[in-house]
C-alpha cells in the first residue's frame, strides 16, 4: 500500500497527515507559498496498516511525514521542521 502511494504520486511532494495537526497545516502552507505541488493523505481516512508501513519504513512516528518525490530518488524529508530546512 505504502510503496504504491509513493509510485502514484511521483513528481511531487507527499504529505501523510492527521486531524488537528498544526504542523501538517504549516507544511502545506509552506509548500503552497513555494508553489510546489503536493498530495496530502490523512492517516485518519486510511487503514491503520498504512500508518504501520510508513512508520516501519521511516521510523518517524509523528505527523506530518513528508516525502520529496520530484525525482526518481524517493527522499524522506521528515516532519515540518526538516521541511523548513530542506533545500528546495
């Protein structure tokens, strides 16, 4: 499920988020301000298996979980703090 989502959203950023997440909102605003395309997938509306797969692959247990999929190299950025420092 997780790998398929990475493949499906190739060419943009992918944000895994959760309800009532201020850092998720901040990450989306940040990408909007930079005019960078992204897709948001809320863990709240997906099977729990997805979150388990993401945590297993990234060891990142909090949201947001952000990936840069603009190139063939799938880059796990981290959360909002890491996105803020990430070279765009």
